[in-house]
C-alpha cells in the first residue's frame, strides 16, 4: 500500500517485529533479535566461560534478555534508570540475568559496563566489532535477496551506531561474490533524527547539543560514538555503496509514522518511522526513481499489537547504582546474585 502511495513499482519491506498475519514473530519487536541469538551462539561455540555484559538503553537489552532467559546464559544488563521501563518481555526474566540500573545516561551505562568487564569474570558484547552481531543483522539483506531474487538497488534504514548499515553492505558484498544476485551494491540510505543525529551531524560538520537526545521523536538512535572512521565502518560503507545519510525532523518522522501505519495496518517504532521518512524524501527529491527496486528495513514494529495479544511484563532492575559506584562492590553483588550460574551454563 505504501508502494502504491509513493508510486514505487518495486518496494520491498522487511518487517522486523511482531505481526503474525505476515508470519513475523520477533516478540521483542525489533531487529535487535537478529543480533542477540548469533552472539550467544558464537560464545557457546567458542566455549566462553564468562558472563556477557551488555549496556543498552532499551531494544538491545530486551533482545539479549530474551535469548539469555531462554537458554540460561549468564547476562548482565547495564541500563540507564530512565530506560528501565523499556526492559519488558512477554515472559518472566530468567535466573541467569542480572539487571543494573545506573543513574545517568547511556554513556554512564557504557562506562560502567567497561569497568565491570575490567574488574570481573565478564565479557563485553562488542557492538559493531562483534561479527556475530553484524552477520545477524545482515540476514535482512540475505533474506531480501533470496526473496526478490536479486540485490535491491536501494536500502533504507534508520541508524544509531550504523551497525545495521555496515551489515547490509557486508552481506551485499557476499551476495555479489555468490554471483546469482547481480553485481551492483545497493546504495545505503541511512537516516537519523535531527538535530540529535551524531552521524548526520559529523558528516555535515554540525555540533551536537549537550541536551541531546531530549525532545527527539526517537531516542534509541542517539549514539554519541558510532564507528564512523574505523576501517570497514560507516564512512567506508557509504563510500563503497554511493550511500547517503538523511537528517529527519520530528515533524517529518511523525507524518511518516502515521502514513505507514494507516497504509500498512501495523504500528511501527519511532526509529522505523525515521527510515520511512527518508524514503519519502528520496522519492520526493528524485534520488530514488519510481521503477527502481527499494528495500525498506522496518527495524521495529508490532509492539502495540503484541501488548494486546500477549501482554508484557516490565522487568525490574536487581540493583540501582550511582554512576561513580565502586565497580568491585557491583561485581560482588553480581557474583552473589548469580552464584555459580555465571559459569555453569557455558561449561
Ligand atoms: C538499534 C536500532 C536501530 C539502529 O541500528 P544500528 O545498529 O544503528 O544499525 C534502528 N531501529 C531500531 C528499532 C533499533 O532498535
């Protein structure tokens, strides 16, 4: 329906979320589900005997909590206190999970998680440098190419760290070397919510306000230290694919969200609306022609539907700490709470 509205002849939507009618059953409702399972699988394959530490403001925490609850893998989540109400699941959390609410923002959560890794028998998840995470996200492109029998000409996604964009690029390179899906890399069209849009801001030489991400339509995409300049990072991915980064205002995102939801009949998360808005802009400005193939990654959706269908449970923090809390005392709390189970599972 969106395709018709935009006059696009070949629009493919990758829906990552909960939408049973379409066979979509990611019940944490975002494509972070694609990262968590392969990350844990890889740790098991490598016989890692350490608890995994994940700092997250929401979606990543949910996805790892779900997988680790299911299989009993030890997991320590470090979440800013204001993000704790985003840590919900359709099931109760497993005993192998310890949640720390930290006073402050996402950066305080990241620095505390680094301290924990430095002081305890824990391992960091790795972010964009985690190959399992990138390969998991890359399945969106693999799935699309197998479904539409070729690589799309354009790929649209909202980005925070940009890992999903890098993953789409890497997956495309593999599909090209396979030979069956064409020889051109899809152009990456990556989108952020302005004015708090570190990747867009950096590329356009803009400063970022200290107030960010206050008052943003979407705040999960706000990541102050994305892997931009690193080899194989976002700049390389953009250069290699002839890609673009879009700055989307709150207003544009709001309009895009309403349009998508009314046309397609499913709710989407604010981040996904940022990607929809970028697509609207690209069609409007002629960057994308009506007869070109487009893959739109809806990175999250169906939350409202899931709440109605299954209900959700907010998961409480096991402990709340100050940002300057002594890491040794936190490590003690964790080992006492998880006991032997920190190592049991991976053994
Ligand atoms: C994490 C996330 C993104 C952005 O992912 P990147 O890692 O920056 O590619 C987009 N949408 C949603 C819903 C997310 O949770």
